[in-house]
């Protein structure tokens, strides 16, 4: 499975990368040059990242060390594990 395969960036993988980075949906959307609503739709499975977005996700994951030496995603804090600040997304 490559970064260009649609299933490579399903909702769970997008959510895990965001959690690994410690970003809110808004922060993650800003990194990628998209809207918070788009990130939410990816994470819930309402829509999937298109080709350019998948490429950006892959590049971001590589740049931030999200992949381990064997090419599998690292595990990190999940978005639900982050302390709340009273702001709900």
C-alpha cells in the first residue's frame, strides 16, 4: 500500500497521524491547507482525501517521523487522549 492508495489514508489513519502530531482538527487542517470540516469528514469516513491530499499526508508523516523503520505507522497519543480545553471540535 502506497501513499497514493486511497485506503492508505482512511479515517483511522488520518486521525492517528493527527494524534501523533498533537494537533486539533483546525491545526491539522491549517498544516495541510484545507478546512477543519474537511479533516472531520476524512476522520468520520464521510469523505476520503483525494490524491494530492494523500500525498501531503504521506509527506507530512515522513517529515515528522510518523513511520517506524519497518514502514508501519508509529503509535502516539490519540486525539481523544488529549486534555480538553473546553473547546469541542
